C-alpha cells in the first residue's frame, strides 16, 4: 500500500502553529500559577516571532523567487501555506490578547496593575513626567518622513510609534516616526502607597503621553505604535568561501534589515493614513497585518516575570531542586567514579553540575592530556567556556567544534570561537554544508600509565542555563566501544576522509536514518512472528517522510506505536487501515520536553537509544547527529519508567486525533502529571515503580501521595 495521500499527513507549518496553540493553552489553564501563565504568554509571543522570521520568511522567499510548486507532504504551494498560516495565526493572536486581558484582570486582584497614563494618581503622574524628562527624552530621536526624507530602514522587532502631525497654523500635515528605545526598560515601576501593591506603565505609553514635546510647532493628530518582523532566514552561500566565520558575520548584519513579513499595530490607535503608508513601504498584504487589542510585543512578560513575578511566591511554581545522581558524590573525583560505572543524567531533575564539574576537573587535572567537545548553544556566561580556556592555559590539547550556524546563536558562537582561538584552542567549524548538532565530549587522560578515554553523550546542549528548563538525557561512560567511536568522530570532523565505521553509535546524515528504518522493520518482523511488536519514541518533532511511511507500515502490521512528540508532527494517527495502532501525545508543561528517547521491544531484548536528533528531515539528512545506545539495564529501566509516566499523563498531555487536531487526555480516574512524577521518581520518593507493561493501555496510574511518596496502582486497561 502506498502512503502518498495528503490526507495522511499534517502540514508542517500548521502543525507548528498547533504546538504554539498548546503553549497558549498553558496561558489559559487556570490550574497554572498566575505569573507562570504570564510567562507562557511571553513564550508564545517569542515562539511566534521566530516562526515568522524563519518559516514564514522562507516561504516568502519562495514566492518572491516565483516558486509555486507543491513540494510538501500535503501538496500545498507556498502561497497556499501562507494563506493558511495567516488565518490560523490571526485566530491564535486574538486568543492571545483575550488571555492577556484575563490575566491582567486577575493580577489586579493580587494588587498588580498595568496602568495607562490617564489612570495614574498625582504622585505617579509627576514621577512619570520626571522620568520622561530625565531618562527618556534625551534618548529619543524623531525621524521625519517626507519627499526629501524617505521612510527609514527600521530594524526587525523594534517597537516604533508612527505619528501624524499638523502645523499649528494648519498650513501642512506631516508624518514622523519615533523608535521606542530598546536600551530602556519596557515597563516603568511606579510609586505606590503600600508594599503589597505593584504598578507599572509601559514605556510606549509614557512616550505617547509626552510625544508632543518632540514636535514643537506641530499638533500630534495621532500616535500609532507598530512593530515590523523581518525575514531572518539566513541564506548561506558557502561554496568557495574560505572563511565561514567572516561569511556568517556578514550575513548576520543583513538579518535586522531583511524583507518585512509581518506588521503589528495597536487596534485602538489605528490611523488609516499611517497604516496605508506602512503597508505600501513594506509591500505587505492584509494577511500580513495584525491589529492587536493590547500592547504590542508581549515578550516583555519574561522581564516582568523575572523582575516582579518572582517576588510573589504564591503566583509562581514551587521551586523544584535538582538532585545529584545517586552514587555520583560531589566530594569525590569524577574520573574515579565514572571508571566504576556509567552514569545516566536526566536534566533538570538531575543537576547539570556534574558536567560543568567534569570539564572543570579535566582542565585542572595534570593527568588529562586532551579535551574535545562540540558546542552548539551555550549560556551567556558559560562555565564550560571558562573551563576550556583554563585547560588551554594549563597546557591541555583542546579541540572545540563551534557550530556557527546555530540559528539566533550565531553572533554569540562567533564570539566564543574568537575567544577560544585567542587563548590557543584548536577551533573547528565542521562541514560547510552540514550543521553539527551532536552533543559529545571526549576527555583523554593518563590513568595509571595507560590512556583512558572518558565520554559524555547527550540529547541537549552544553548550556547550564537551559539545563534547568529543558528535559534532556546525558550519559557518562568509559565503555571502550563508545570511547573509540568518540575518538573517530572528532577525527572525522577535524580532518579529511570518509565517515568511519562505528562500533556502537550511529550518525546522520549517513547511517542513522537507515538504522531507524531497520529497527522499525525488525519490529514488523517480530510482530508477525510473535505478536509483540512495540515502539515508543519521544522527540521534539517528526517530519521525515520515510520514517512516517515506515511507521504506517508497522501500524498496518499490528505493531503498537506510541509517539511522544512535543512540537511539529506531520504523522496523523488513528487513521483506519493506515495508522490505527499509532497514538501521538504532546506534553507541554513547566519544563520544555527536549529529550530524544527511542524504545524498541525487539522480541524482548528491549533496545533503548538516545539522540541529539529528532525524526526530522533536517536531522536525518542535513545535520551531523549522534544516536547512542543505553546499555546498562538499570538505566534502561529508568528510561522505560519515565516513558511510562509520560504516557500516563492526563494533566498536561494532549493527544492528536485522526483529523490532526489535539485534545486534552482524560484517561484515568486520578490525575497524573508526568513531570512531577518523574521528579519524585528521580528523587527516589516513589513507593513503587510504574510498570512499562502495555503502554498503550496505561495500566499504571498515580493515585496517592503520602509523605512525599507517590504510589502507583494497577488500573483496568484504558481505551
């Protein structure tokens, strides 16, 4: 049977918007603390910005280039996709601003106020007047727009105010622009009568209140806030380029001035003349213009949360402290401990500190000869970078692959690369036509007169900040097969030659896709013979058509398949005769589900792999990724239990129906929030472990909490 019908696939872009709709669902979920709901609103806004800058920007490029052929799984042209995206986005943005109103109203009950200028009391009004005079006015630069002064090139995502002016004698009308300074805080903390109250006013409201002071001799007829989003999909043309670092620096300068793809304006301040001017200058269609019922750019929620929200304990999540993995004692030498056994780390439930500590110890250990590491995204003040610099200064051979093409981290990575090169590290950039997305570290150490290799493999970045927010898996090991693979991997990246034959790992773009297809084929074979085929796969996104069609084959053969896909999922489950044995679940909760875990029953052998790669076309074909096995039985059992708890989630889990739409999971009599359960499990506070038997049927449901312990009770199979 062929699986080419567009009805069997979800459009990638719409599927992404559905994911962001699930993020918006966390804003609307009254079970979440109020400030956390506000932060999710910021996440939704930030996600949408990036989506428009990259995905919509890419589609706009195709339209401008005259490309109008359907090449996606749903056979939609770029223009058709843009229309569908605009319709869905406008629907979501309307919900977004309704949610902001709801949260603002709820915050008032907690004595937290977003005020307009006309709502200020006398003391606050004087404070704002002085703030504008002393701190805002000196920074502002009004820009006239007329026949002699054309419309300026405004940078992407900058907030601006378009003004319509009239001479005081009525002799002429003019247009002018005022940029809201990004160097100033987006909101101003106002004086209040008591310590229990918080009141703020947004910076653009302050500027609009006194904007007439910028235009002496004119009356301001209207002031319309607006924001332009520009195409940031960098088109690297690397062939023949000898210095990729300089190339990317050059392309980054263009990003702020790319083609306009979205215009946001404030609904209650629309001036038709100003709007028409912006539409014409930016060459936008009506579908590209979003009139919002509230403040433009709600990403200020992040700053509000971190500066004000955290002061209200009852309005934020209770802090969950990460733990050290059992037996990995902080007081002991990490090398000695890793020699004894493999260690599996599950962040953020396990602290990221052992990884930082390992690089730090390696940098200062006289027996360490070399450190090799891939870096894709690191934190702003990275302790990993500091340790690598120290290692160079201490005479270690340090080789670092810095991926300069990590989207929106290019500038930061260029700076890290320059710093590491300056101290003497060997910095490489991988292959020009492939992103290196692998997460691997190799430490070469002299151990009692012989060479010993220590390896870390992970699903997430070497970023101590995001490790507190993203769920990821890491493995510390000295297993010889993995150590030899790690050595060959770095030699492959830094030199010439064909990809080596691996002992235990698989890599893309060559062997990983074939490995996954083979593993699925094995499940089909075993199921036909023994009736026990089962696959559970957890990832961020699923778009690779070969894998999707192979899963459809497995489903038709009777293999039970559970997919935990947080974001984009082009596969459609529960289609009769195609995917009726496939269930797709998405969990959106306080932590961003980022780990990639793949389970294959394999006739009882139970193979488990982790990877830096999703089942996406780009990961399988356009990136250098690593798939690595989990060998230790206890660690395999831990991951199986974590998968079981995720599959049992009926609080934060949504399930995809055969029409591609998502709905909240309601199975089970008692609530089961998987991230909380896994946290307790990792802290060894569960009275009994969940069973992985029949994950499609969810036989184990959390039902009781006593003395910080959660018990599991077998339930009847849920349909």
